C-alpha cells in the first residue's frame, strides 16, 4: 500500500511540474496574447518572435539535458527550473519592455525543458527501477491540464483583471504548484539496479533510425508549435468567431488531458510507430479544420483533435526514447527534443512574419499541415528502417 501511494505521489509530482512549467510559465502566454496586444501594445511580429525566443530557451534546455549523465545533477537542475518557472512568470507582469519579456520567455523555455525532459526522465527512471510500466500517459496528462487550466483561468480572470494582474495571478498559482512538484519527487537512485536487483541496460537504436526519427519529430514540432502558439489569435480573427479563441485553447487542453493514456492503449495494440502515424494524420485534420470549415463547431472539433494528438505524439516519442536508455532516459529524450525545439523556433518566427505580411496567421496553418504531411512520410520510412535493423540483429551470431 505504501509503495502504491509513493507511485501516485511520484506521478503527481510530474503532473504538477508540467502544469507549472508548461502551463503557467509557458502556455499562459497563448491565451494572454490577445489581451497583451490590446492593452500592452504587443505587435503581431513581436508576438511571434517572443514565442520563438521561448522555444529557443526550450531548445537550450534540451541541449543541456542531452549532455548530462548524472542523475543527481539532473535532479538539482529540475528543482532549480521549477523555481525559475515562477520567477519568469512574475517578470512578465513587471515590465512592458519587449527585451525583458524576451528574457522571461527564454527562461520559461528553459524551465519547460527542465519539466518535460529532466523531470520526465527522473520519473521514468524511478518507474523502471521499481518495476512499473514505463508508459508515461498519466504523467503527460499534466500538459493538457496545464493548457486547459490556463485557458480557463484567463476566461475567468479577464472580466476582473488586466493583462499585468493576470500574470501576477498565474505567479500565485505557480507557488502553490511548486510544493508538490518538489516534495513528492524522491532523490534519484544511482545504484544502476532495479528494486528486484536486475541491472539496467541501455539498448540504443541504429544511427539511421535515430536520424529519421529526429526528422519526423522535427515535422511534428513545426505542426504543433504554429497551432498551439497562435490558435487563440487565429480563431478570434475568423468570421463570426470573435471571442472564441480562448474556448479553442481550452478545447485543446481538454482534448490533451486524457489523450496520452489513450495513445498508450492504442500503441499497445498497433505498435508505437503505427500509433504515431495515426496521431499525425489526425493532427493534420485538426490543424486545418478551423480554416477549411470556418465556424464555431469546426474550430472546437479541430482544437479537440489537435489537443488529443499532439500530446499523444510527444508522450509516445519520449517514452520510446526513454526505453532505449533506461539508465539515462533524458539522454535520447534531449536529442529528440533538440529536433522538436529547432522546429519550435522556426515555426512561430515564420508564422509571425507571414501574419505581419498578410494580416492574419491562417497561412501559417497551411504551412504547418504541409510539414506534418512530410513528417508522416518520415514515419513510414522509419518502419522500413526498423524492419531492416531487426533483420540485421537476427542475423548476428
């Protein structure tokens, strides 16, 4: 019974860390973006660059995570990251200087990497060591809860608080989330053995498999970031949908919250790569629905589809990466996220420039969907590489 309670507390620590670092520190920017444009004078192009800088911080964090082997150091950086998540949120309300905002968004990106890579890696390592399934669906539900919570909070706060006061309110929420995110994650075990005495062994994929996998994940990152960053502004600018943007963002979170658990179940039946292909195809539909079929229900269905697929892809990819390196799950997670992170820098910057040129972000959705189609092609190639690698391994004496 005590062991079951400990497992729930460890998983809850991960969920709270994701709500804090990705929900409060990172994704709160999206539903607050229209308000900051109206009240703080934030321009369309500057909004895109701030999002890109946020992802530059995430990319920097992924690079750091991919190079760290020490579980003790990862644990220390994870805890520092959670504190910085609160600081970066507070700074957004203390200034109207774009440079200060940019610094805040960069630090928020670093802290999101601390949660999704270092925190996830530490939790997966704990699960494997204690002979639990290494599926991370419950853990990654924190991202969907963070998105839905931020969207709901902005809708609740807006009649009463201006943009600056809302950043302060999010800071207060972050302080509450910080306590379980730190206290319920135990210090890492560095023995190299599971609780039953078995030695943990890494099983790295082939170099070709890794390259194709990273290319596919780059495409997923591009498709994800354009929609998640600009969905509120895009929906608000569609005919007859003014004010529906935050509802669309809320729908993304509602779709995402249970999605990882569902995709774990799908992957058990179909295999990880087939599940990824299905998720990518459905995500393309979700990205395009708001502009191909303008209307409130198409926008909400598209948001639900998008939320239910993008986080499933992240969960599946990072779980696969962690299983290749059970002794250091964040190692390959960091490499995969570098690819995802580069796309997240390019996507908002390109979309922001397109938006400034044409006065809307709609064209960015078509570009994002096109890149996602390319990613589906890479996933089919990955299936071929996987079969080739398996045949090669079977021939070895």
